[in-house]
């Protein structure tokens, strides 16, 4: 089995170290600025997060929205990736650029545009609007992952 290169290891560390800081922060009750480690460890954050009866329904709603978004992204992106991968199109790069447009526009502008459309369509605050907003960001990545070249 081949060992990963140094570049892969450095990239993994760059992505992994902030996650370690998040885990440490989750168990820190008191952590003031100049200190490298928390002054007091504990589970106060978890107690506050799970004290009410709203944590489990919120978790289930998030998982449901993520699952529906993933399924819809696969259903929509699969045919698009197959057509782009077959190279029968005259300008496949242009079509992919149109699909990736929400990633090229600043996120604030995309969010503002989606908010205006959702207000006009009167679907704000619904699960469908949440899934559609996530689908706007997820779809180009899904097409890119499914694309065979």
C-alpha cells in the first residue's frame, strides 16, 4: 500500500487542526484569550445545548433536511453529470459554468436573491425553502463529483 505524500499529510493537518480546537472548545467552561488551554474544563456547553426539549427535534429536522437535499441533488445531478461527461455537447464548459454560478457569486448575494424569491413565492420559513437553499449550493459540487472524464 502506498504512503500518502507530504503534501497530502500537510493538507490533512491544516484541515484537521481547527477541528481539534473545536473539540477542546466544546469541553471548556472557561477559556480566556492569552491562555493556550482552558482554565476550567467541564460540560456546561453541552448542558446548555441539551437542557431544553428542543435539541432532539432540531437535530432530527436538520438530518431530514440534509437527507432530502442529498437525495434531490443526486437525482438532479446524475443526469447532468452523464450528459456533461459524454462530451456530445458543443460547449460543456459553458454549461458547467452556468451550473456552478451560485458558487461564483458571493454567498451574501446568493442568499439575498434566494430570500427575495422565497418571499415572492411565499415559501419562507418552510422545509422546502431550506432544502432549495441548500440545493443551490450543493448541486454544483454533486455534479462535479459525479462527472466522469
